C-alpha cells in the first residue's frame, strides 16, 4: 500500500515544483497582458477625447456682450447653422443686449491659441460682430446671427436623440476665472428629466441633462457632446448644493427653440429711456423714475421697472405711478370707483397694495410689451402720469373755500 502511494506523492511533489517554477513566469506574462491592455484602453480613451476636442473646437465660440451700463460679460456658445450663420448660447449670457462680439478659436499647426489676452489684442482680426435675433428665457436659450464667419468655423453636428444616463459627455467652455480659453472637461450623464427652477437669471423650465461635469461661470452656453462629438446639450448652470452636479439644456429643447418663431430680446429700460430722450433718474430701488409735468402745473412721478417680466415668450415692462398712501384700509366706495375706472381706461388698471409698514398704496399700473418702441414707452409714461394725476386730485380732501382763479384754472386744465 505504502509503495503504491509513494509514486503519487512524488508525482504531486513534482507538479508542485514545476508549478512553483512556472507561476512567476505566468504571473509576469498575465500582468504584462493586463498592463498592455489597460494601456491600450487608456491610449484609445485619450485619443478619443483628443479627437472629440479637436472635432468640436471649430464649432465653439467665446462671446462678449455689454449691458445698458456698458458692463461687459462673457460666456460660451456653439456654431449651429452655417447657412444662416447662427451661434447658440444661453439667454443669460446675452442678457438684454442686442449685439455681441464672437471669437472662434485661432488654430495654428493643429493647436488652438488659448490665451484670452491674445484674442482681445487682435479684435479686428479675430472677432466677428453679431446681433441677438432670438431669446427664450424659459429655456434659457438665445441665437446670435453673425455677419460673417471665418473659413475655419464648422457648424456642429446635432444628435438625433436625447442622451441617456450613464453615457459619457465632453464639454468645451471658457471659464471666467481662467486666463485661458477653450477649456476641456468631461463627465457622465447622471439623469435626464424635465425641470422647473429659479436662478439668478429668472425662472426656467426645460428638459435637463444632469451631468457629473465641473461647469464654471463662463462655461454657460458651451457645447456638451457625446462620444461621437455630436451636440446633445449646452451647459446652463451648476448646482449650488452639490459638487460636480451641472445642468444642461437638452437637444430636444434646442431643436424646438431653433424651429420656433424668433423673438429678439427686449432692450434694457435705461437704453429705451435714453433713446426716447426722456429725462430720468435711478431710484434707490434700481427702478427708473420720471417726473412728468401735467397741464395743471403739478408734477406726477412715474416709475418704470428696471426688469422685464416674462411668461414663456411674452415679455412685459411695467410702468406705474403712486397716487396715495394711507394707514386706513380703502373703503368699498373707493374700491368700486377704482374698479369702474380700470374697466374704462385704455391701458393699465388700478391696484391696491400693502407694504411692509402696513400702509395701503393706491397705484395706477400699465404693462407694456417689452419689445415695443421707445415712442410706445414714452406714450405709456405720459398716459400713466395723466390718469394718476387726475385720481390724485380726486382723493385729496377738498378745501371749503376755493378762489375764482383756482376754479377757472382747474376747469381749463381738464
């Protein structure tokens, strides 16, 4: 028995010795294969990212705009239509501007010039002027029409469908805190869903592509592309509560916006007032204050809102005048009178508001299309002043004795 088992032991010992000699070699060979495979995958991934960057770069632009106070702001955009020379960006990038300056990347020997100062020093050579032809604040999208585009510019290819969670995306942007442009970042799509939210730029509602991508101020409007370099979204904002969570406008809303009737952005209130040659001051609240002299010789103060109100594609500019302030609640008689006059007036209506001091304010308020001309704004201000001035006289207690000259003047002023 023992003799029969012994050869088996010898055989096992021999296999063990043989395996122990072969194992280091096999391990080294396997590690080499794994390392080579990982290196190849990394190189392929790097090549893919590089190719995507260089593919999207000729479609990416740097945008500079100025508001009514001549304060400049910058952002990113993407060249989307070669035939119509259109650049897409966020509405909050262009604000209330009607014009913009657009830079395409200057690519020499396959490498982009990235120094921000270099572009500013060569404005006449590198910059292209454009005008804002469409704005949708709800979607936070805007279109800039260029007078011409450089030969190196290429319109980006758009994806046919929305991207899915788990897919990788690349982004090119121009972060404001950096001295360089055309900055590349990448990430992964976390989710795609419809979202309503408020931001510093207003109320928004659009299909969000939520990504794990570090979007910075200045990246807004930048192209977000899939692994084939096709546009799937544009960068819009980042989450204030979660690191690396960014929101982008989905391609479906982009296409719907571009196919819809175009509507320009309203001019800033200050710009309109200057254009209409209306003397005005800026109130402590930021609203614009206009003093209108009435036929009676008295002066009525009219306010014009510094901001425009909007719902979907409707933009409204509010013009109002304060008539009275009282600690006493308005009587039913006064409310009925205001209601009857509201139905009779051509534009606007009466409003009663209560302030933080528990005072009741009686105001006449008109709401004007924010894209209306400066002549329309001037006429609205005049109308509001006249209506408010007339009511102001009615609400004041009447004196028991009135001179003949005062009575005659009052009649003639009507």
